[in-house]
C-alpha cells in the first residue's frame, strides 16, 4: 500500500483531519469525535501505509495509542516550531491539519518526543500527587483563614500538627466555624494518607532506575524531585547538548534581535512545566549544600531578586544534571 500522510487537529470534542498522497494532493478531509468509539472507527479505516501527525495537546497520547497499531508511523509536532500554523492569518482547523500532514510528507516536520507508555504512567502518578499536594496546601490555608476570621493566630507552623490541634481545641469559636475547621482537618488527614501511598508507589517504582539513583546523589535532591526530573527528561541522549537541555526546561532567557541590537527578556517558559517547577523548587535546597551554587544565588540576588536567583541556580543545575546523566556520573560538588 502506498504511503499517505494524515494531519490531525485535536480538540476536546472533535478531531479534524486531512489526508494527503505522496504528491501532496488531498485524498480526504473529515472529522471524528474525540471518544473511544469514533477514534476506534477512524483508526480501523486508515491504511497500513499511513503516517499520522498530531500536535501535543489535550489527550493526544491516548489518541496515538489507539491509532498506532493501524498505521505505519505516528509523529508529534513541536508546537512552538510549527509557526506556520500559529502565525497564519487564515487559521482554520482544516488548514492546520493539512499543514501538519504536508510538513510530515516533505520531511520538514519539527518533532517532539513521544515518551514510552511506562514513562507516561509514571508521569500521571507524579502529577496526581502534585494535584493532591496543592489541595493539601489549599486546605491548610483555609483553616488559617477560618481561624483568622475570629482573631485566632496559631503558634504552630503546621495547622494539622498535634500541637496545632490542641490549640484549636482551646479556642472559643462559634460551633459552625469549629465544625468547618474540623472538616478541613479531616480532609487534610485523608489527603496525607493518599499522598503517603503515592510516595510509597513512587519509591518502589524508582528502584533500579539508574538516572534516579544518580540524581539523588545531589545534596538536597529528594526522591520526589529526582523521579519527577527523570520522568520528564526520559532519555537524556535525545538532547544534543547541555544548552539544548536547558532550553527544554524553559529556564533560559528570551532573546530577540533587531538589526545590531540584542534584547534579553524573561525566561521562555517553553518545554516541560513540571520539570521547570522541580528544578526551581529544589534549587534552594541544593545551593545550601554547594558553595559555588550558593555564590551564584547570592550574586544574582544582590543585583536582582529571590525568584531570579532561584531561576539562575535552577538553570545551572540543569547543566549539571545533563552532564551527570549523559556520562552516568554521580554528583561531585567539588567540581561544580
């Protein structure tokens, strides 16, 4: 069967597709629902010589999993590089799907990496945990707010601790407010138990993974941050250099040039958000243990602010991590 090229524009309810032949002629256009039955029906009707391309949006990974067994190959477009779509003044769904198919047909498609299924499953658990942690923080803030409404200020730093609960039990609060506080504390206890179970799962899942073991040799880098970085990075060899890896983290500054002038702005925020978050969060813990990173932090802090100092350390840390994983070497503070 001859090769054909299908670009799919994925939306929440519908997927719009365009199929091209090797010469670029449109063979068919159409839509199908973004649900199990209609995706399965579409997949069963494509030929074994079909090459599929989508942009990494919504549930694209699941979509490709359904289509891959019926196709010749599946591809993921790099969204920030397929500028012809974003910059098109006559942007329509049909036009987008055709451009994707045509870029794939002509070998001009800038591609994104599609993680293997086991890594995607790991990412799902990590992000589920992150979601629960945010809920936990929100509930703790809710407790403090409820107490603040009646002038109560706890001495304990953790509102769910035993000492905080003893303080709360001695407060003279209206029954309704006290009930609300205890409801929040009950939810906090449940969330802590759930997060604890996820921590155990991640610890078991990390056993035997060399990259996680290497990352944990960095002083201040705990299990959760290590396995998060591993899950977001995957195979480090897909990055041609430390600079390319830093760009993937989105921690590099925006650079714009006009004539002979070069303008540098804030960080690009491109690439993996969970990876960027992990590097920034762990930066303070790491720089306390590393004299050179601590000097970098203080140097940037002196001329700027805390956030920019943390980003600078996180960016430097991304370079260190690249070389560690690339060379399969543990962290060596004295060489940093």
